[in-house]
C-alpha cells in the first residue's frame, strides 16, 4: 500500500483541484453577471473547497478553542502553504497573501477567485490595503493575515508587522490569534515547512509521499482592538501565540544563544528530504 500512497493521493488531489476549477469558473461567471452577494457566496464556496482540499492531504488535525461567530481579524504564525486550507476550513475567511502567490500555477488563480487580496512586499500599498481590509471587516466578514510576512520552519517566530492591524482598529473588529504547528511522531515536523526558494510542486510531492502529519491548531483568546494601538495588538498577539507554542518556539526575536537559534532553512529541507526517504523505504 505504501507504494500506492503517492499515486492514490495524487489522484484524489487532482479530483479536488478539478472541483476547484469548476467552482472558480462559477465565481468568474457570477462576477461577469454582477451577482449582488458574491463576496459572501465566494467565502462559503472557498470554505467548502478548503475542507475538500484538506481531506486530500495527509494531515490529521486537532483543534482547540472555538471559532468566533462575529467577524474578526485572524492573525496566525506562518509555516507553510498548508496553513491556508487548514485555517480556511474553519470559517468563511478571506486571505491576504504576498503577490507572488498570484503567479502560482492554478492555485494562484484559485486564490484570486476565492477573494484573496494580494500585496507586494516592500510596496507602498499599505494604506490602500488597510482600507480594503477595514471595509471587508465592516461587512461582517472574517479576514486572515500572517503578520510575520513570511514563513518560518516553525522553530521560531518572526516579528509581527503591525501596519496591517490598523484595519481592526478602524473597523472595531477584535483580533483572533491562532497558533499552528506541525508534528510527526510527537516531534516538530521538518517536512511541512515551506520556506525560502522551495518549489510548490516538489514540496507537495514530498508531502504526499510521506506519512500523515499531525497538525495542532489553537484558537486563542480574542483581543479587543478598541483603544489599542496597532503596535500593542501586534505585540500582544505575538505573545499569545508564542506562549501557545512555547514547547517549540522560543519567545525571542533574535538571540546569540545557540540553543534558541532557528534552524537554517537548508537544514530543514535536508531533514525533510531524509524524512521522505525514510517513509518511502518503509
């Protein structure tokens, strides 16, 4: 059965992606027709598709905490592209992503049809994006962003950039901190992180060829944005997520102590390839 693991999973995933193409085509048609409630419908369809996608991936998910009913700005640590479907299945979320995602084959198009907002790193789009995010939250819809700005290998947290948290203050929406981590046999999974110049297709194949990944998602206590500054919200949300991940993530920005230095991305990838070979040979 292990020899059939990869082809069977690829077949399942291909069927789900075909479903995504059909849904994306439906959304595109409704866009042309000027559907009056397209935004809400788009997020409901996106959530359903994310759930289908997660079932095609080798993940076993454990969730603690309750998904909020009122619209909130979700902020999460960022380890992999897997974060998006795993969190997107929990609520009808809209996403903010780096502009490079739009160029991903097929998935970039699906992301755009799901209503993802794209922002260029280093661009001067913050004010415009914040207005869009605020309007979205004021329309009683959830949003998710990754304030680290990039993925890590899961062994540390980057600084949380506060500028986009202004949308929560402007709209009066609370902050929903989320902590996500990947494990394998009780240890941090080194195959799941999607970092640096890793290629999506090769990462996906390595993942599908491996044994099931255990994913812990913690929905933490929401933060009130009223009378708070964006810097304070960034600091407090990072502290909550760091505390939730304390078994794996040092609560430091940078350290000279080798015991808390993040693993290099090359080491992470080498470990991931070794892990894949191990499971393939079992």
